[in-house]
C-alpha cells in the first residue's frame, strides 16, 4: 500500500456491554482498536491509505466459537456487503468508525457504560 500510495485498512470492532462480569479486558481491547485506528490513520494519511474501524453491531460466531454459538449466531459472511462499502470510503473518512445498517454505512458512536 505504501508503494502504491493507496489502500484501505479495515479494523473490526466488536463492541459489547459491561456484562457479563469479566468483560472489562475484552472491552478495553476493543475500544483500543478504535484509538489505534485513529492514530494509524494519521500516520499513513500522506500515503493515501484510508484506515477505518468497522462494527458489526451484532455478535458474530467465528470458527473457534462453541458449537452452541455456531448454531445460534450469524457468521462473518453477513458482514461482506459492509466490508465492500468500507473499502470504497474516501480519505475524508479515514480514522472513523462505521457500522452497516439497512444497506449503508453509518457513523458508529462510542458506546456508553
């Protein structure tokens, strides 16, 4: 990307709530992704690399999830259209966080609580 002077980096943000107990470590690392994205976006802006955070807004079961979660939750394939839209964002959007809603990207505000 640096050599081509273009590209997109999409960091996945899986926000959550303050429950269950023990969620603090998970939430701190996820919120850290948003901060990391903002700083990296500025570091690579001159190379025309757009860096954003993408939030699915729903729990996603990945391949390492327990069987029960794999049966109950959607998989990462539901995020495909959102990732495509993220990869088309302009440099003016670099450093921001977005979610996919009703077929379009919307600003994702930091979670409260």
